[in-house]
């Protein structure tokens, strides 16, 4: 039994915000697995790899080496020796990650890395398949979700606050499309593990979610 915590759920449910806060509060190392799929996507974009061609992807994956480091407690993703952490959170990279995360070669490489990290220390790991595939023995599994509207509104507010131009309907459609891709792929689709606790954050603020999950973790200790 691993004392790691698995947090899965759809895009925009607040997984990384919540997992980061919980890790700090409870003394865990936070592992963001989406960042690894995004780093792989940076390589595909930089090398003009066609996301629809699995053979091209399979060849490209052999040229990718991803490692994880921590700088002041913050996860850094190193792609073939370069720290690409600052390049991961663009729409282009998110979309490439979402399209290419369905391939076996991509998942095999990253799942192996994720398991290695969790072997060294207890972690709070977030993603889509952590409770079902990466860490099936995690002692606490959370499925964090929220309605599409709540997630789209949060994303809209976040972009608007940064002064970025955004369209609510486009954001909502993009979220729906990512949900569909993540939930319907053949390998490790996004779904709630049988032993995961469902937390719907549609009507909760960040503090409430952190408190709720902290209580669930403490109850299981
Ligand atoms: O969570 P984030 O939006 O950063 O993840 C980017 C993409 O990586 C997701 O759209 C999903 O397709 C993929 N992903 C995955 N499995 C994980 C984490 C992320 O398939 N464990």
C-alpha cells in the first residue's frame, strides 16, 4: 500500500490548484502529470510531428527524455536537458498534449516516470489515470470534478483577470472537447476509480475544497 494521494478529474476542475495547496499544507511532494504530457507535446510541436500519425509519434517518442526536478518545492520539467516548465501552459501545447496523450508509446513512457517518482516518496499526484492505472494502490483517491459551466466560468474569469481576450462559448466548447477526448480514448480513459471519493466543486470555493479533501485524507490515515 502506497501512502500517496491520487487526484483525477477533467480539465479545469481545479486539480492542480488544490493538489498544490494540499501538498504544502500536509507535507507531500506534488506531482503534476499533465505537465509531463505537455512537455512531450513541446517536443512534438518543436519537431513538427503530426499528432494524427501514430507511427510518427512512436518514432518521435524514442527521442524524448523527460525528467523532473524541484526548485524551491516547485516541479520543473526537463525535456532533453532543457527546462521547459515556462512553455507548458499555452493553448497550442495543451491541445497537442490532449491529442497525443491517447497513444500507448506516450503513456508507457510517462506512466513509468510517474511510478518511479512515487516510489521514492509519498506524493500527491494529479492527472487523469492516477487512481486507475498509475498508482492503483494509492491509499486515498479523489475524483475531482465540476460542471462544464462552472469550469468554463472559472477559466473565463482567470483569463479576463489577466487581461486576455476570451470568448466564453469557445472556452466551454474546448472543455467539452477535451472531456470527450480524455474520457473516450482506448488506453486509460479518464474515469472515476471504483474506490475514489467523488468531490464535485461546482459550488465550492478553493478553501472549502482543500478542507474537504484534507478531511478525507485524514480519515484514511
Ligand atoms: O492536466 P493538463 O491539462 O495539464 O493535461 C494536459 C493533457 O494531458 C490532458 O488534456 C490529457 O489529455 C493529458 N493527461 C493524461 N493523463 C494524465 C494527465 C494528463 O492523459 N495523467
